[in-house]
C-alpha cells in the first residue's frame, strides 16, 4: 500500500536518499534498519510528503502522491509517530491523541470509536489520559505517540525508532503493544525504523537495510 520507487532526496544540496525503493504491502510489517544518519527518518518523511523527492515516485494505494502536499496522507489512513514525538506538553495525553482527529474533522462518533480502540489496545494510555504530556517519561511519551498515530493510521502507521532510549522493560511492553496491534488490527501495515536489526526481527516479515542513503542489497 506504500511504495517508494527510486526516490532521491537532497537537503540543502546534499544528497540524503539515493534511489531508495521499498514497499509496504497492506497489513505488512516492515522494518527499516540503519545506523545514525543513514536516512531512516528522511525515508519516512518522504513517504509522508514532508520532504520532496528530487527523483522517483511516492505511491500510496497505487496513486502517485509524489507531488501532493503532506496533508493528503492522513486521508489515506496513514499515521506517523516521529522520532522526537512532538507532543504538546501543556495538553493532556487524551487531548494530544484527539488533535489529529480534529485536524481531520472526523465526526465525533468516529473519533470516540477510534479512541476506544486505542485505549483497548494500549490500556496504559487510559491510565495516563488526563495527565499533561509534559510530565510523561520518555517511554510513556512513545506510547502516546503510538496511540496518536493509530488515531489516524487506520491503514498504516510509520514508527520512527520507537525503541530508542527505552529501558528494557519498557521496550518489552512496547513490543507487546505492537503484537496486540497486529492481532487486533491485522490490516494495519506497520513500517518501523531501528538501528538494531535483532530487536525487530521477531516483529516483522520483511527488513530493509539503509546505508548512507541507499538501500543495501539483501
Ligand atoms: N534538515 C536537515 N538538514 C541537513 N541535513 C540533514 C537534515 N535532515 C537530515 N540531514 C542529513 O541527512 C542524513 C540522513 O538523516 P536522517 O535523519 O534521515 O537519518 P536517520 O537514519 O534517521 O538517523 P538517526 O538514527 O540519527 O535518526 C544525515 O546525514 C543528516 O545529517
Ligand atoms: Mg532518524
């Protein structure tokens, strides 16, 4: 359902992605592994339309989205949990999760249904719902970012290094949450980035490795 076809991206004149091709099938779970600075975040941003491709094509559900602005993506049901989370500290956890639904102008009953689904998948968020985001630990913030991505991501979620900086116990909880997500919503595709390939191996069906802006041969 998501595809980059030979996408190149330059930032400030420096080539950051070189002819990156990858596919995430509907309901598929795919890992993108790479070291610091390899181009993982830029790959996700290219899929979201947040950086523009200088060459190649970004295809979503078979439609060429290369030249369309980023606000088109959520309409396809694609949620994004950026590396730095970007929660609003003065908002509660619940309000942070409701924000994308408001931006999308989802009907109130659809919003409630999605929120209930997120709480049943990630019960820890129910307990945190009225806390201000500013007071959360890093691990809790990652859970909220996953919940927020799921409010929009009815078909796919892009998760940028969600395990980075998590204590081992929290990393296990996060991996459990991904397994529950898989069991409860088998049609939602997941593209997840990481630097350590071992961590994601049990969670995904396919792994791409990116090195210096290029997908390494399998
Ligand atoms: N806004 C920017 N301005 C300048 N260079 C950038 C910018 N964004 C990314 N780059 C460069 O592009 C390359 C790829 O960056 P990217 O953030 O995609 O890598 P990454 O794999 O996500 O790394 P990390 O593991 O640190 O998150 C790096 O060399 C980075 O320095
Ligand atoms: Mg990154």
